[in-house]
C-alpha cells in the first residue's frame, strides 16, 4: 500500500476536530485516508494511518465507525478500518492490523527492545533451580520434557538452549504488533506484548512481556481481571475471571478461569485450571484441576485429574523447596489426597489419602495407592478393571480443544501401549520376585516405601497378565487385518516388522510415546550439531507418525518370547492360541468394567433420591435422573465392544482355518 503526506486541508480539518501533532510532517496516510474520522487525538513521533471506511458492531448491537477518537498515538502504524476510542494514556510503538478495535484502554506500549516473552527462563519442577526452561512461541511438550528431565546431557541442553535464544533474538523488536481483527475492550495496561490475529481481550487488567499467538482458526480470549507477565500463550487459549499467569507457557486449547493462579509453570495442550493454584509444575497435556483448594506444585503431570484438596509438599528438609515429584500419565488424585515429594506415581494410578513415605510405584501402573493408618498400601493393577479408567481414555480425544491446523504437541492417547505394557511386564516380574523372596504365605509385602497385601499381589499379577495379553493380541490382529496372506509363509512374511526401530524401552515425552532408542538418536544428533529447531520438530513428528510401526516391532518381540521362537518358525497353533488369549482378555476386562459400572446403579447410589418417599419412589426418581443400567450409553458401548471383538476374533480364526484347508 502506498502512503502520502497530509495535505494542508486535511491538517486544518484535523486541528478543527481537536487533533494535534508534534510535527504534522511525521504523519503518513493511505491514499484513501479521510480525516473526518479522527477526533481529539494527539500524535507524536512517526505515525502511519490507513483509511477508515467501515463500521464495527460492539456487544449489545452498538455500531461505531472506524477511526481514532480521544487518544494519544506515538510511533505507530495503524492499518485500514481500525477503531481506536478512549485511550486514557497512550498507544506507543505498535503496528496495528486491519479491522482491529481498541476501546477504553489505559495504555498499550512497547518500552525499548523486547523479545515478547520469548527466551524467558521458567524454573519448572524444582523451585531450587537447575531445570530452567527458555520458553518460546513454538515450544512443544516433547521438547520441553527433554529440556526439563534430560539434564544428564548438558551438551544437548546447551545446544537446544542456544537455538532457542537465537529464535528469541530473531523475535526482538522495539515495536509491538496487534494483528488483524483483534478486539481489545475495557483493558488496563498492555506493555511489551505481541498480539496475534483475531484475539479478544475484554476487561484484562494487565499484560506485560509476552506473546499471544492467536489466529483466525484458533482465537485467544482473555477476560475480566486477567493479569499475565513473562508469558507465551499459544493458539486457542481461554483465560478469564481474574486469573493470574506469571512466568508461564500456556499451550494450545488450555482453559484457565475462576481466579486460577499459575506461576513459573509450563502448561501444554488442553490443560484446564479453575479456582486452584499451580507453582513450578510441568503440566503435560490434559492436566486438569477444577477445585479451589487444590495445589499442584513442583511436579510433572499429564492426563491428570486432581481432586478437591489435592496437595503436595516440596519442602521437606532445611535446604529449601528443592524436591520434586512425578505423576505419570493418567494418574488421578482423590479429594484431600497428599503426596510428600520426592515421590513417583505410576501411570493410570489412583492416589487416595495422605502419603509421606516417598513412594515409587512407577513400575506398577494402573494401581491404587491408598493410605491406611498412615501407611501407603498399593493395590497393583486395580485400575485396569475400573469404568473410570476406560471412560478417561475415551474422553480425552473427544475433548481436544485445538482448532489450529498447526499442532504444537504430538499426543498418543493409547491406554495400552509399549510404554504401559512394558511396565506391566516389569510389574509382573516384580510381584513374582517379591513372592519368591518373602514367601507365598506372607501377609504383607514391602516395596519402595509401600505395602502390598498378599491378595492384592496375586490379583495384580493376574490383571497384568490379562492386560499384556490384550495388548499383544490387539497388535497381532491389527497387523493381520492390514495385510493379505493365503499361506503360512505369507502370514509369517506379513508379521515381519517394518524395521528394528521400536525395540527396547519406551518413554512418554509428555504425551508422545516413543522408543527410547529413537529419542536417544535424536539427542545424539543435537549434540553433534547442524540440526535446527525445525528439524527437531520434524523428528518428533516422525516418531508420532511411525508409532504403530514402532509398536508392532516391540509387540512382535514380546510375542516371540511368549511363543518361544522367532516369527519365521511360528505355527498356526501358536497364533490361534494368542488370538484366543486375546479374546478371553478383552471379554474378561470388559466384564470387570461392566460389573464396576453396575455399582453406579446399586442401592447405595440411590441414597438421596426420592427424598420424601419410600424405596420405590427413590428407585423411580433415580431412574428418571440417571437412567437405567441397561440403557446407559457407556454400558451399551461395553456390551457392543464385547460383541464386536468376539466377532473379530472368530473372523480371524476363520481366515486361519482357510490356510489349513
């Protein structure tokens, strides 16, 4: 777009409308500029103005014309059809995009050179320091996990931090940006903040040193009383109701509301924070807390549901708050639960009560960690058979708030995966070892500051075996379904892995499940140099894309251990046995989930229904509100799943029978 100087007639018209300038020659305007929509405005420094032709409709239906009214403007570039009204102090050093509306704001300014929050160090997890993460616009959960927890590779850490610092320097400017189609209404002070397209800020109290990565696909919305400092906010975020955000990265699709307070923390995709407080946490995807009395502090979490009054302590010794804890993916805490860091909670485990003995249950996933007389009791595998675990696994993909086509985080939602099944495999070995060392008749076994009852150990081992068989059968049948085979040799060929990638232990990079060897290979490349942040992101995406190829390599290795031979020698009898075990495991677990769901409809659950009547009225009231057990959508889905998997198993057995013939 071409710009020109103001004409003498335009200057006279502006002055007649209450406008003034330190130097009218420092103002450039678009060719179609018309001065009638600039009133009571003072200009200083160099300013560029677009044409003001359109009207805006404000909430409530009020229509206002674009232009500048009652404002002080310093060193700004203002696009076409922008509406600026009632700026109490001034707007300084900003480029404002087309069709944006800024009304009733205290001040919007950039003061000196700034990186807009990029490069800010966040002392995550350990308040005593040592895990500071430089945040930037394109930070992913996986990269942040590596930077936070792989401090044993200082050369790699230094290389990545150097790249991030270079990125931050490239973002540096003495001018801020407010994108196109932005709404900033009734806000306080906005200082050193870059605001992306389509952002909506209404009643925000204070923003300082940050970036709001809003766009047309996933607008960011900040509401009344919000205060943010030293921050990066990703696309699709909603923050409202006097929430405080200090020195944080807030990932795509996150929602903070109802006076939430977050300090020195990283939050990744689809986290939710209401009422409570977070301090120095690494909140992986789907970390959720909705309760006023809940504190998350100095820990790593992901797919977490924190109950009311959940709390942790990181200040055990006199050296200060230097302790940290980990709750692996899918953990839950009940109301009034407490963990004394350092502790480590295994994947998809439930924490009930107060635990002060530094438990480590990471190799016994899907467990209950229960307090009994101030002791921590572990019930291995118990969460495999609960309706809540299955419901969680189903709801997470459905609650993905990310609308941006560019996803920062790579998230695997699989409940059973090489990551969790390797832990069950190891957990089964641990339980066997405990029993062998202490004897089969021992009433209570000790394990990593926890106690395990004899009955819990035996039942846990059975549940782990069922879970392992279900996963291995899932992988086997999925592989067989995707390939054509008409003979035993063709079947064996179909089962051969695509590559050796996937062998060995797996890790959970805050949502991204990947073989440890592939992660180590990436870290080696970073240490060798020559790789960029973009290339790192591409490598992480490759791990995400190749998940099922990696999974089959890992699963086949375990199946070969079960068969006692390689895939080249496997027999039809062995494959049939694996499918039958899979059928039994799937149906068996589903029946356990079905029975667990039935508890939600028993007589105890009807307490409080039919307040002024008898038991029959209570049952009728309960059914009107909750529905019947048989008609419940989840219960029906479980029964349909049993039928569907049973039919799939029979179909596969029929295909195998054709080879015999």
